[in-house]
């Protein structure tokens, strides 16, 4: 099901972005609206510019031309309105779970007692209560990814940027993360931009799916799977619309898979 989102309803607006790496054109005239309080997945074949676009929105990478707006304000670099959840966890190996989660608040000079109280709240929210004093090497991959997610949530950014955050965990953990993510989108009232290679994952977690074409990347299609979003997490994967959208996306992408 296709739909468009007005710019006034968008937390993030990407307008006519071009990005080159030397002679290689990565993004061409990329325009996309990210609805406020919803999760948008960026989906497409390897090398289609998903992570490049995410880093441009994060302010970690400059575009050659075009503009990114966050709540109507141009992006000129990283800012407190955005938080990044990395694929490889990016935790401080010498710091406890509590300090890792509180680290963004520490950089913002939030008093220790306040930042630790906030960190403890989000540690509990991601299911790690009791592990506050553990260190990254003592945790499983899934637990380390939960620490990274709690850290991003703790700084209270309005936009969460997630670069394949579940790709390094086993299938059972990944499914549990997907269920938890649906709860976060519902309860946190934040805007999520989610990069994934998995069609099934994108359809399962997303309010909106932007399908990107291979380099030079641009938006091929925007899909809004609305019919099953109100259902329980256990029912979504059996819903006929879910299955139809998965099949339709695969049919549109299969020609680009080598």
C-alpha cells in the first residue's frame, strides 16, 4: 500500500540529496519524508546507499548537495536531537553497563545522580536490570546490543538512527528484539530510521518502508503496511497482507540480487 507523507507531519525531511565518493555517485536526488513518531525502514540491495543516507541524516557525513531538515531545521552536523545505534555495539570496553548507558548524558554534563537514574530506567526498559555493574566482555552479543539501544534512548533524542542493529545476533534474539522494537515505537513517541537487509524484518517492524535502488541510489517506492499494524506481535507474520507485501518487495528487488 503506497502513501505520501506531508512535510508538516515529518520529523525528518531529506530533500534532493546528492552524494559522491570521488567518481562514484552514491545518492542521486534522494528525497524522502520520515513521519513523526513512526518507524521507517530503508531497504534495498547491498551497496544501495542505506548507511550513507543514515549517516547524512545523523550529520556524520556531508552531502554534496541537497538538504536534511530535523523538525524544520537544517542539519549541519551531529546534534542532541538524534542518536545512533551502531551495528557493532560501539561500547566502551572499560566501562560498566551503567556508565556506557549514561555516557551520552555524561558528555552533556548531566549531574552524576541524575544521569545514573535515567540510565537505570532504560537499562530496565531493555531487559538488563541486574547487569548495571557488568562489563561488555561479560555480556552476550544480544545483551551488548541492548546496552547500545539503552544508551541511545537515555539521551532522549527525538530521532533514533539504527544501522542494522540486529544483524549480529542469532535468529531467536533477533525476533525478540523486533518485538521489543515494536513496543518502543509505540511507547517512546520517537521517530525511528531503521536500516535492514531483511525484507521480512522491514515489513514486520515498519510503519513505512522506503525501497532504494542500486547505486546511484534513489527511492524506488514507499510502502505503508497499515492493515496489520494494530494486531498482536504474534499475529503479524501470519497476516495475509504481511505475506503479500513481503512477496511483492522480493519480486521488485530480486532482479538486483547477484
